[in-house]
């Protein structure tokens, strides 16, 4: 990436400009519906309503729109709403639709009208996943290449704050008011995010955007795979955070098997850990401005690997809340840094003519290791033990790091898709 902005002095104004700050609020808009429509908050309501466990388990399929969103993403590249611009217009539509779906979910009874409740949850997940497509595309198009890392960190931090609102805050509210009222409040909050979109910087419609539906479906894939090292980049996306994803799936069993109580884990992992993740995301974004994308991917990837092997300290040392806090904080900081660089890098791969389709494809691909590679981790721990398992997760990060030699050497700057066309 051939960065054209001088970052020798990073001023407060450069870091906290409105283009970047709006990404935090859009991250909140994207993160709010997840737990309410598909995650723990929805499950808590169904449990309180005495819905049987088998039905609650089947509600996992409600989350399918998040993994299949690339299928309808070409529509969002092809058609332009008659108001605002190609991206903000669609964001307003999806925010209003998601807010209405959350409110509609609140009007349902999960025990008496389970089918209707499930339909409303799917509609909410679909609207939310569609919003994610357009918000990701907007972030790519409104930010300069050198701002993508920091902008991604603002977005991820907003996403995590919103999940805390939809998770912990919603659960506390449900102790005092009916669940239906909680969902109506969250729906209104979601609808209120439209104000942020209306005040967000506009994005001019890109020249060369798809003129018909065939172009919207075919050209994004043709353009991406015609790029140099396209397949190597896909392999990198699959491998870069594989070890980190595998390790995270076995951290809770590690904590509990080593004698930590659920309360101790909750205080550290959900309290201190969240603060560390937010700090890591912001720190990573700022360092990307200073180091550029190539060196950030190398450095943050190395820190991710070191943090993974740090989990062996919990297994090898006597039980200690200080050790638990230190390991979790370091891992969450490095994970926040790595996510900022990783999401910024993926955004830089996309062509602005087809941002919605290409980015939706890449983020869907990014989720594959989280599901597939994490599936056998329990078996691996039974055979290897926790210490050998976390050492293995550290070593599995090496192939992803080595792929950086192909397209992101330490001494060079990666060239984004947009710049390669200039």
C-alpha cells in the first residue's frame, strides 16, 4: 500500500475526525442486533418463557443470514436508493428495518407463538446482516487507505460496546421490566442510529459501478481473482487468525478446569478483558497509521502468537487471579490489534465498484476457520492436554505469517486494490 499521507505527527484532529468517529457509531448499529436476534439475550428470553431446550438449540439456524450474506450483496452494489447516496441510503433502510424487526420481535410471545417468533428473529437477522454488508462497504469507501486500520478499530470497538448493551444491559433491564419492553426500547435505540447515518459524510457514487445485475454478480469475482496473488491472499485470510480462533474455543474449559470460579472468569474476561480489547483495537489502529499495513500485519501477528502460548502459564503455574488477569489482558489487547489490521487489510483488497460483494465474500470466508478449525479442538485437548494444545495453536500461526512474504514484505508497502488501478 503506497500511503500518501504524512503520519510523522499524529495529531488529535487526525485521529478523531468525524469520518473515523462515525465508524464507532456504525459499529454500535451493527453490533446491537446480534445478541438480541440470534445470541444469548434471545436465548435468555426463551428460557424465561419456558421454551424447551431443543427448540432453543434449533434457533441457532436463525444466524444463517450472517454467513450467507454474500449471496444478496450484489443487489446492494447494483441498485442505488433514491435518497442520500449508494451506501448511506441503504444503511438508513436497513437500520429502520432492523429497528422495526426488533420491536416486532418484542410483540411476539416465544412460548405461545414460537413459529412467528422464529420468523421475526430471522427477519431481524437478515436486516442486520444486510446492514453489515453496507456498513462495511461504506467504511471502505469513505476512509482513505491509510485510515482503514484505525477506522476498523473504531468500528470493532463500537460493535463490542453495543454487544455489551444488548447483552449485559438488556439482561439487567429484563429483571425489572418485561422482555417485550426491553426489545421495544432496543428497537427504538436501533432506529435512533439513523440520525448518525444522516449526519455521516456522504460517499460519491463510484464511476464504473455495475450497470446490470449480471455485472453485479460476475464482475466482482472476476476482478478479484484476476489480481496478482489473489489465491495467496485468500489462503492468508483463512490462516492468519486460525491459531487464535482455535485457542479461544478452549479458553473457558481451561479456566474452569484449573479451579477458577465462573464469577472470577466473568469479572476478568468480561470486565477487564473488554476494556483490554477496546484499548488494543484503538492502539492497533493508531500504530497502523505509524507503521503502515505491512509491518502491522507482521508485528500484530507475532504478538497474537505470543499471547496464545501465554495460556500455558495458567496450566503450568499455581492458580492465581493475577496470572489469569495478565494472560487475558495481553491476549485481548493483541487480539484487538490483530483484528484492526486484519479487517483493514481485507477492506483494502476490495474494488470500490464492488465493495459490498467482495467484502461480504471475504468476511464470510474469514468465519470459516472459526467454525471448521474450532470443531475438533475438544478432541485435541483430550489427546494432547492443554499445554501441548496451546503450543500447537501458536505454531499453526506460522504458515499464515509466512504467506505475508508473498504480498506484504516487511520492507515494502502493500498496494491496495484502489491504488493498483491508478
